[in-house]
C-alpha cells in the first residue's frame, strides 16, 4: 500500500530541497525528468532495489514524485506540474545545475 502523496499545496520548499540534496535522489529526478513513467528497476538499475526503496519514500513524501501501482510493480514519475506551480523555475534550475556539475567532473 502506498501512503498518500501530499497535495500540491502541502509541498514544502524545505522538504523538496532536502530530498533533492542527496546525490542519488537527484540522479533519480534527472532520469524521471524525461516526463515518462518508469518502473522502479529501470530508473537506476545499477543500484540495489533495497537501497532505492528509502529514496522513493523520501521523494514521494516531499512531493517530488508520484508512485502508481501497476500490477506487481510501481511506476514512478516526476511531479513537474506541481513543482513548477509551487516553485516556478526551481526544478529546471536544479536540473541545470546537476548537468553542469556532471560536466565539470
């Protein structure tokens, strides 16, 4: 059973920034930024599912992702519309900064 996702108005900036401040969760958001739905195993296949379960919960509880059951798996997608409505430009800025950081490494 998936816990309830926060309503758009309940998404708090501090929670979003905390969730996105973790490098692994930021990588997850970069993958989900393509706009599609992904099953859990396809987002970061090199990372153990047991490790990712915690990160899905943090991102979901912060209002960054949707989790939707589909048969025996969960589909993940980015809550871009909600994040853009609550914090215009924030998501694009974070994704652009993450791309720059990768380019520098």
